């Protein structure tokens, strides 16, 4: 199945998308968010916020064809 | 009718207002700042009371004229009667304070225990060659008075952890402009306990996140869990450049204004994410 992924801040470097367009990623059926993060080569401890189709998601959440994923590190600066 | 009476004040304001046409051709009765100041001095009423009284008669102090299109005289009176508390007076809080003072929020509690440092000069509106080494709260209060002397400012040189309940409880809205997780968690917990609305922003590099948390709503723990995920985040690596906090603080100030006006905020139970490098902008649901 194919999912679309955007990543922000320190996680952007794991996706090749300079203008921030969602990157399409092919995953096996039944894959979870954590599988996607591993496949992208992101250290899982660095992913502090994950959103699936615009809603807050857990790393064990199962993905479906066409899902849109947004990934963020922690951010606290002012 | 005594010089100090409300009737006299109203009459003086009507007398001194001048009628002009706005850019759509509509006639508006306006008051210049020097007129407002002179009437305050003559009658003994505070600047804020003079402005409120003027607005309640549809006489517009010129400094608020360009606000009228979005919230009108009634909204402006409501803002002048409101109090906002800004926690943290750095990149986010400096600009948020500036915008709230210009909007005409009547009372501002400005909280920061730090002094300006040279490393603040890249982004913090209130950091200048003259303010480096000075208290951020004191410098912010001076800035507000210079922008809008009708605003009552309460500078608090201290940490949010030490802030009195009375100051938080009296705020119509609280702005989280802090720069570390433990203080952000503490402020949110205290706002929840005192049932105060909170508008929180955080930045790292070119990315900003902004969310509005009303009592009972999911907040920072919806993102990171019940405990702070450390001291800081991506900003430790990507830094805090000039434009990102300004973008986030603008959203924060407008959210605070909607809340003070009693209007629905744009970012309740939602989080705005902006990236000024990729151009990405999305609003995500916090459930």
C-alpha cells in the first residue's frame, strides 16, 4: 500500500522533499506507523508527535492505503 | 455638571471629536491622542476610562481606528476592559506583547525572570543594544507604555512557577511564550486548575506550532504525554531564527484577542503547524 508522509523540523532530512510536498512511501499491508518510521530511517525516539489524516495518532496505529501521515519532533523554543 | 462627572466627560468627548470620512466614504467621529490625553488631564479620568467612554458613544480614538473593521467600538471597549498575561518575553512574548498593546488590551501582566542577552538580538523585538543586560519584564513594560499609555502594565520579574495564583486567575487569557518544556507543563497545569484559557506557541528552526487550550481541552500532553519530554526540542539543533517566532506570535496574539472578545478561537482543539522553509502549513486535530 502507498501512504503519503510529511515531516517537520529535524525530521525533514529523512524525506527528500525540499518544498514539503508529501512523499509517497510503499509499505506492506498491515504496517503500523512505527514500521513507516523505521522504514524512513528515522530514530523512533525522535518522533514525538504523529498525526494520521490530520488527527493525533499512536505509533501502533495501523496504516491504510492513501493515509496521510505528519511527523514532528519535540519543539519548545521561543 | 462637575468636571469630574461622567456626564461632563461624555459631553467633552462629543464636543472635541471631529467627523471624518473613512476609506469607504462613511462618516466617523474620531479623537486624536492629544485630545484624549487633554480630556483625561482636565477631568481626572484615566486614559483608559476616557477611551472606553468615547468608544461607548461611537467616538473612535484614532489609534484604534484601523481595528474597527474587525471588532468595532463594542469589541474595542471589551478589549480595553480585558487582561492578558504573557508568560515569557523572548521571541514569542516580545512580539505578542507588542501586538496586544497596539490592539488595546487594557491590562497586560508581563512575566519573565531573565535579562536580555546578546544572543536574543537576532529575534527578540525588545532586545536592543540598550536593553541587553536589563530585565525583560521591565523593558517590556516600558515598551507598552511608549506604544499605548492607556494600557495598565504589571511587570513580573520572575518565573511562571513562582507566579501568584491571583495574577493568573485574573487574566482573561494566558499566552504561553516560554522556551522550555518543564515551564510549559507547569503553566498549562496552573491554567487548567484556575480554568484560564491558554494560547501556546513553540518554535524550532523554521517550524512553528500554535494551539489554543480551553479548560478541559487536550493540550500539550496530547502531543507529548503526561510528563515533559525533556528540557527542549528541535530548537536546540535548529536554533531560533528571526521570522519564525514572529509568525507564531502573530497567530498567538490574534487567538488571544478572539478569546478576549468572546469569539471562537481558530485553533481550539487544533494545532497550526507552519514551516517557513518548505511553505507547508496545516491545521491538525487534537481531538
